């Protein structure tokens, strides 16, 4: 076992760091050398590795460094010729039967961050077992091959774009007459969804489609406050929905026709309900520990098995590879459909939202209202607390110490699958247990990041007022430590 010490640490979806601080050429080489070891020992190294990159500062240069490491080890490389969405890279891995893929991106993180994502040969996030093996190789010397392998410039979009176009019914979307705002958040999805709409004759307008590595004024994450401009532009441009992709275009966000944010939970629910009613495809449903329980109600109605798992898309991918899964996803906007890829895909999901609107003849706001009416009001909120490790650990320890009430509400039960979750009794909801639909269960989750000085606090309840009150009480609880 190596005793090598490095800032490189693979989290739920690869390794991330601050550019020029710990995300350096040297540390990228360390991370990629570990990946090379894994490919050489456990994969078909001769099939090569695909490498893509996003719009962040120096991403092309970091991708070149990664390519050179693999080449020296005798592993052929298909290196992207330009900015590439993560799902396009993943699709390229599977379509070309490559040994794996490396994506240089820090996804939704602020501009000063960059990262390395590993994609396995099946075209999705490395399963937990794979990531553990890669980490085990960190710091091991990587011998040079007798001769360097080829580095071949490759455009991954010509294969990917027709695949997602074929997955959606573009004719139906065009015939619906709906108009869309596309927000690429200065990220890798710029021009891709807009181009699909343009070729199909679907009315749309794109914002933040230019390449800006500084992501001016925002983090490229499709949640508030970063999508306030989207809310404004949807109304100004008289669009029927706003479709948003994050920094590497694997996550989806949305805004309805009135400028209201439709969070990732509702997007997942809209897509799931449509797949079950319109497509009737077989398979179960997976959701992360921090994701809406509206999905449980939809799955139960259609008698589909629901799998709950840890936070991170690698768990979704793992289940898709081992079980009969229709769709899986997470709170942060990552939703994957197994018939496409065992991978989240913001561009595909944006197209499918438009497809649902066309099939149901409803705007995005109307689709959400219909689900709330049938399955109960579900409202959600999240706060990210940038605090030191002492406060993080104190909050988790106190939360798990057997509290009987929280925010003035009785604690009904707790769960600790990934973080610590309270289920709370809201008196007004308890009085409505004879109503249909039932109010949403109220839960609060505290989860400490394993890679950042960060504690995330999540809440779902039957009203926005409940969510706001509980999140405020949670913030005070954490800071009191």
C-alpha cells in the first residue's frame, strides 16, 4: 500500500481543486497516472481513453497534460478538438468502445475550481468500486511504455447530437408552438441545445452562450441566485419555459413561463411521470438520499420499485448496471435514463422537458401544478454553509445524539444513509391525514462534504413557509456548535 500524500482525493464524481493552488499540472498528472494504472490493469488499454474538457480557465491545457500522461504509458488517446459537454464525452466512450474517459471540468463549481472526472467503459460515472481502485493507485510510479501511443484529435459532437435528437420527438416539439429560452451558463453546452432547436425549426433564444471562463457574476449551477437572469429573460422573451444546463452540461435546471424556478426534484418528477404514462418503459426508479419523496409516490402508483441510495451519480450508475432501472437521479439536477446512457445528461433532459410539454399540451408551470395536485404539495430548499471542520463535525454529532424535537416539531424518526436526516411532524399536516392527496412528509438532512469545508442542509415539506422556517432553525443549530 502506497504512503504517498497528495491533495488529490476522489469524491462522489472525481477530483476537484482550486486552480493553481491544488489543481496544478503536477496534481493532474498524479490523478491521471492513477487512472492509467487502473486502465492498464483492469481495462482494455488498447481501446484507448477519450478526453474532453469544458470552458474553464486552462481546461484545454490540462486536457493536453492528461493526454500526454496516458500516451507515455502506452494508452492511445482520443483528445477533444474543442469544448465538449460531459455527456457527449461519455457517449463517445461507449460508442467507440473505449477503455474509459477523462473529463476536465469542475461542473457547477465557481470559476476558480477545476477537476478531473473519470468515465468508465460503459459511458457513465466510475462505480464506487472503480473509484476506490483508482484511489489505491495514487502515487504509484507509472512506467513509460516502449513507445508513446497516439493522441488523436477527435470531435465527439457529431455522434452525440444525432443520438439525443433521435431520443426526443422534435417534430412534436415543433408542432406544439412553444418557445424556449436556453441558458448555457457560459458552459460546455453553449450552442448545442440551441443548434438542435434551430435545425428542427423550434423557436428559441439563447443567453450566456459565449465562452467566459470567469462565469461573470455567477457559479455555473442552475439554481438561485445564479439563474435570476433566466427568470427575467423567460418573461421578457415571452417563452414557455427556460431550459438551463450547468458548467459541463450534465445537469438540468428550469424556469416556468412565469419566471418561477422549477427545481431539479420537479424536473425529475415530470420526466418520471411522462416515462411511465407515455412511454410505459419497464424498470425501477433510483433516487439519492437528498431527493424528493414525491418520486416514491409516483413510483408506488405505477408499481415500480424505488431504490434509495447515497448522494452522487455514481450510485445511480452502479444500480443501472446491476438492476433493471428506467431512470435515476439526484438533487443537484443530474438525471439519467438507462435507454440512453447510465449517465446524467442536461441537454437530453432539456429536450425531454420540451417533449413532455408537447405531448401533454401544458406549459412547464402547468405540468408541475398537475403533479402537485395529484401527489401532494412538495416544496424544497437547500442552504450551503461554508464552515470549518469543527463546526461541521459538531453539527453532525449533535444531530445524531437523539434529539426529540427540532425547530419546535417532534422528530418522528431519523435515517443516516448519507448524512443525518430527521423526519418531522408538522401539526397542520398531521391533521390532514384523511385528505387526498396527503401532505408531503417533512424531512431535514444535514450532510458534510468530504472534500470541501462545506455543510449542506436540505429540507422538504408541504409548504414553502415550512421549508423556510426549518432551514432557518437548522442554520442556527449548526452555528451554535
